[in-house]
C-alpha cells in the first residue's frame, strides 16, 4: 500500500499549499505596493481563531471564512496606519504585528484551546473523476478554496502585468515619486493593497483552521507558515504564477517528514526535514537584506521605504 | 544641423506684444518655515516661447515652478491660464490644464518599458492593457515632435539623454501645452544638450510654451526668448531678446554684484610626483568599475577628472582614499605604497579627502565644528579638546566660516559653510601635513559666492605646493581650474589634455564615449 501513502502525501502537499498560496499572495500584493508586512504569521493566527470562533458559534463555514478574512484585513489596517500614514519603520511595525497577532489569538483562543471545530470544509466531489488512480485524489480531491486560490493567483498575475491598475501598483512599489508626480496618491494605493493583502492572508488563515487543523492549538495551528509565505514571495520573484509552484514544493517539503515516518524511512532524521522550510525562510530573509540580491531577485525597488514627497 | 534649427526658431513667431500669455503667475508669495521662497513674483510665458527662470540655488525658481505645475500652492497671489484664473491643487490639476513638469530627477520607473512609463497615470486607458497598441500610440506622439524613442525598450537601459526624451514624450502624451524643464541640462553631456535644444525648438514651433529653469548663463542666453532673473525669492530683472543678452549683466542680476570666477592655473613649474597610480582596476560584484587606470599628480598641480556621473569617479576617489581595495594595480602617495593599507595609513602619508557627500561622509552632522576637526587630529585615547580649540577658532576666521564658534553643530551650517569646514579640516592637515588633496564635486549645490571662495581655496592650496585631484561632474569647473584634464568613461581614462588648450567639444565627446584617441 506504499503507493497510497505517496498519493495521500501529494494531495496533502497541494492542500498545505493552499494556505501558502493565499498568505503569500497577500504578502505579494502588499510588497508590490512597496510595503513590507512581516506580520503575516500574526495575521494568520488571529484570522484562524477568528474564523474558528465565528464558525463554531454560527455553525456556518462561510461566515467563518468571512470573519477570518476581515480579521486579517483589520490587522493589516493597523500596519497600513503605522507604516503608510505615520511612516513608521516597516520592519519594526511588522514584527510588532506578529507579537500583537499572536497575543490576540492566544487571548481569544484561551477558552477553546484544543477544541475541535464542529463543521469543516469538505472536498468537492467530481464523481468518478475523483476515483481515478493517482491523479484523482490530487487533482479532483480538493475543496473549493484550494481551487479558488489557484484561480486567484492566475487572475493576480493578469491583473499585475496586463491591467492599468496593476501597472500603477507595480510603479508604486518601484518608484513612488513617479506615481506621485502623475497625480496618483501613493498613500491610497499602498493602504488599499495592504488591506487587500491582509484580506487574502486572513482567508488563508481561516482555511487553514477550517479545513486543515480542525482543532485550535495556539502553538501549532500556523506552525510558522506565515514566515514561509514571506520567503515564498522572495523565491517566486514577486510573481504569482511562480508562487503557485513554489507553494506546492514547500507544501510537499512540509508534509514530507510525516510521510517518511509512515514509510518508516529513517535514514533522514525527520527533525532535519521539518527544519528545511524554515532554513529556506532564513536564506530568503538574508537575501532580502542585501540590496544587490534584492534587485537580482526582482524585489520592488522601494520595498520597505516610506514615501515622503521631497520638499525643496 | 543644429545651427540651422536655431536660426529657424529665432523666427519672430510671437512678435505681437499683446498676445495673451499661455500661463502667468501674479504676485505669488510662498513661505517655507524660516524662508520667504517667493516674494510677490510675477511671471508669464507666451505660446511658442522659451521663457527662462534664472537664479542661483535657493533663489526660488524651483519653488515657483512647483507652484506653476500644481505641486505646491501659493500662500497668496494667483495663476492664470490663457487669461483665466485657475486653481492648481495637485500635479493632476496641472496636467488637466496642460501644464507638465520635467523634473531634474527623472520620474521614471526603471524596470518599465518606455511605453509603460509614458502611459502611467493616464486616466483614459481601459482596464486591460494592449501592449502593442500602446506602443504604437506612444511612437506616434513621439514622432510628431521628431523625438525618436523606442517604446519597447526598458528605461533602465537608456542613457540619461534618452530618459529625458521619454519624460518629454510623457508630458506631450498627456497633452501638455506648457512644459516646465527643471535644470534639464544638469545631467547631460554637451552633445545631448544640443539635441535637447533641437527638441525644444521643435516644440516651440508647434506652439508649445517652454519654461526653462537654469543657473547656467551660457545656455540660457542660447535658448531663451526671454529671461526672468530671481534672487532671494524676488524678481531682480527681466531680459528679452535672444542673443542680445550679456552674460555679465545676467550674472550681476543673479548674484547682486560683479563676480569673477577664477580661471587661474599653475604658472610655476610643478614639482615631484605626489600621487602615482599604476594599472588600477576594480571589480565590484563581477562588474568592472575601474580598468587599467594609470596617472600621476605632481606637487603644485591640479588634475581634473571629468566625466558623466557614475563612470567610476566615486570608486576612484574611494580607492585612492584607502576606503576600497583595488582588484589589481597600485597606488603610491609621496612615494610610499598605500594600496590595501586603509584610510588611516593613506592619511598618514599626507592624503586629505573631501568626499562628495559632505554631511554624510565628510562631517558628522550632529557634532560640532571642533569635534569634526578632532576626528582627523591626534589619535590618543583621551581627547584633548582644549588644545585644538584655538586652531578651530583660527580656521573659522581664516576660511570665513559663518558660525557661532567652534561649538556650532555641523548640520546647522549652510551647504557652503559646511564645505568650508570640511576644506579647512582637510587642507590644514591632520596628523601629518597635507600633500595630496582629493576633492569630489567641491562646489555642488553651493551658491555662486561660496563657489568663488571654495575655488579660491583650492587655488591657494595648489599655489602652496599641494597636489590636487579634482573629481567633478561640473565640466565648467574642471575646465576652468585644472592644469591637466583626464576624462573617465566607463571606468577607463579615455582622454587626456592640458587644461589650457582643452576644447569643450573634444572633452564633451570623450565624456560621451566618442573618444577620438581610439583607446576607449
């Protein structure tokens, strides 16, 4: 039955990838406007518990997803206020958001720690298609949000590179002074995409809760996926399509330790495997800190820099 | 070719004195904290005319232009367009009235193509972008004004002159009738200036109005139909008529007194070699920044390095100063090797270094004049401020630094005075007497009065037998001060000429990479 384990593993990779795609797309939109939001992990956690509480009390998954997404946007709103309106240091504000989001999730989730959500998102059924060996469970065994996340990523790519607002968004991240001189409001663009980014991250966090975790554990629900999403944006070169493949790859790596354990393959320590995505994150953050590397990777050139119209 | 087009444009296409002005400013007043930037300024430009705003740095010309395009709003006074009063609340409002500004620092996204840059911010576009259709539209606009551009090219790959053309096309694409050109020639080599002037004439022929902002007298006389001179925020004179203008008169209006920018060169024989550079090469991140540079600077000689910004000037200065280790080659100061020995060693050999970024690398902005002076003095563990104070007082007097005393904070000095403090510190010698002075863009951003002083100080240092390496992007400065001129292009010295016989055209061509010596 070894084959089955690998099929399940692949299906799991795609599933984990959903959260990654949504969270990383959120980060991508935010960063394309020139705002670096390191608080993704905190937003994911807060969104997860918010969706849990909403779904648990109302019994509706859709309300859970909605509330979770809005919670994400709300937290991103704090980041936008601090960094765009008040022009605070984006790294400091982002780290503060991680701490705040984690603390808030801890506070909200204390009464339900370890509790299982009553209703969860179920995979869509494609009838006989889902029963096709190998590709059936992988391609036709996912739920609607997973399919939606891939669609959102493809639409995002078209929006960024083939539309007028996308052009303006990319220009804002690269050269806000130019956008300002054209009479467009840099602040408004940055706030909008930071909020939209938070909304996507929130959706990712809600989905993680309602489709994956099923039980709320403050310490292990997100498990650092927010940080991995940030790294993923870097490795994808701020391009949505590449991000899909990156997310699947990361998703595969994330579940690999469990599969290997199930297969009783022990020559690679599973702790080492579990470490890999985080190691990749570390590498990505180091790369981000070097200006020459940033340019090579295709980072928005004004990423992390508050915009002030130069007075003369 | 250029001459003919000049002739054509001098034609009297707006002789009627009563033509309604395309754009006028009436009694404009603008205050910034502590500064009266514009003091009841009147200004107007006619259709098809080049009207120049001339003035020193800080005279208020950029502020006025910023109000004419909607970037700032006047505190009092008003602006009319074709005789009708208009409110310019933002750059977008300016564009809607057909007023566009071409900024000194280009407002272009380097990663975007030319076409993407041109259409950025246009509201008449559909949600979906059709690349080839856009490129055709941009080309059509550019060609109708004789401005050749490649709409599909990435802006980051273009030369400075080409980027400026993209800016102009962008303004025209947005339907600008009045173009404000803010110091457009500051970044161009002479050949590109010619090209720009041709473009300006093509635009005025088409009935566009040009507001030309500059402080360079020669080009102002060449391009302008009328000139308005600003000083300390006030209009000090109007001059009209092309070619009839005396630059001396304009200079007087601009500065408020007669000025004499010295063009003194070493008359005495120069001494021994103080700086010897052999086969110097530098690679940064796999890219060659300097390649095979060899030259000497003698005692009592000023060698000027000319070149367009970014051709290796900064790296050359920093390598000589010991801040960067070269990939290969050697540097000797007063006969001793200084390669790879670091900045302290170079200074002990008699090097003094005036970096371009005077408040960033030159002085510590938050420290006093005295403390800044102490930085290059003795390196004992305990700082003896009392012993250096008399010297600080003496230098403040000698260099005519406008400061409250040795405790004056460097950041609070004007640009000219900060530069004087830096020169005073470097020229007066630190732990060892100064024998070699490396100065980078010493007069950049200074007003004419301060430029005069700084240049005189450099001349005095040369007369005193110090060897000077002058690295400057201001070609006039290099031409008028240097005993010998070297042109740096893409990290190589492509041209060398004695200062006295240097020709602007030849040096300019070398700066643009069109070396006639064939060793480029």
